[in-house]
C-alpha cells in the first residue's frame, strides 16, 4: 500500500465516522418520516458517487480511445467496479427505506427501473472485460460500452421530471435552493464528502492492483 | 409514523457489509499479488547450475 493510499484511507475512515455522527447525532428526527429518513444519508450520497464514478468511466474511456493510454483504461475499469458497489448500496437502501415509507420494497417506477438498468449495464461492462482474454481488445470494447452506458446517467437523474414517478424529485441536485433545513443538508453533505473520499481510496487501490496484475501476467 | 429502527439498522448494516466486503476483496487481491511477486522474485534469484549435469553415454555404433 502506498503512503498516499494509506492517508486517503484514514481520511475516508474519519469522514465516514463524521458522517455517522452527523446522521445520528446532529441531524434531527424528520417530522413526517421519523428516523427511517436517516437512511437517506446513505442512499443519496451513494447514487451521487455512482454518477461520479460512471462519469469518470466516460472520460477515461474517451481518453483511452483517443490515445490508447493504458492508465486511462485502468482508471475506467476501477471506477466502473467501485461505481457498481455504490449503486448496489443505493438500490438496497432505497428498497429498505421504501418498505416502511411507500409500503413496498420495489415498484416499477421510472427512477427505480432506470437505476436498475444502469446497474445491469455496468455489470455487463465488467463482465465484458472479464470475458475477453486479449487485453487490448477488452479495453477497446469496454471503452465503447463505457461511453454508450453513460447515456443512462441523465436518464436516471431526469426520470423523476420526465415521467410521473412515485420517487420524489432531486433534493440536492435541483435548480434553485434546496427545500431541506440546514441540519439535514449538512448531514447529507458530510456523508457525500465521506463517500467521495472512500471512492477515491477504493479507485486508487484498485488502479494500483490492476497495474500489478498486468505486470505479473506480462 | 413509527421510527422503524430495524429498517435503519438493516440499511446501515447492509451498507457496511457491502463496503467492508469490497475492501476485504481488495486486500486479499493485494496479498495474492504480493505473494506471486515474491515467488517470481525468488525464482529469478535462485542460482542456476554452471553447466547441465552429464546425461547417459551415447552408445556407439
């Protein structure tokens, strides 16, 4: 483990602890939903970090196709993997929140469906990489899929505006000011920063491991 | 609305499991690669014999 990774890991750990304290110690109990609303401090940052991760896949894929830089390919691979982890957390925590709030674990709502499609597309991306033995070909095909898959990100985000959905509209990434009170916003932002740091730590580690794997197999 | 602490606990527990599981997977892969690298290094550093041992005599016709 490099010293930069170690520092990032510790900072991410501290961030997660701060996020936990904010979610349970500082943010008040929400008046309508009760304490189950505290799940939002996981659910919302998880999808925002997944957007970030898949955005990085898009940019790194374009860079790879442009100049065949192996580093960009490794970054795309690592970011897709970590993005899938955060999307799975978003889907699972959303279902757990949905049961007491909506009365169901799952519904074929436009937001839920488009997020699930995004999850499956990036799983297919990882599967594609694993299935093709020739590394250069796998990287090229994955880069194309990484670019096409990114089209689903705006579809996920704007689905709540384009279709009539059970899922509420965005609370943080919305035009104008947020309707939430400051303690809720603060708790959400602290958790978001912690998740971004954790994303950075995981991606840095995974990129280094991918480089080592390629050196060992060479 | 009831507080539904069990749902809150389940959500946080599941997230911890997923993130912890992924972290452990990375650590395991790191250890595997380090071990493989050590084995490769040891194989490289192993002294090779100066010349091949003599084989059986070739029968003359």
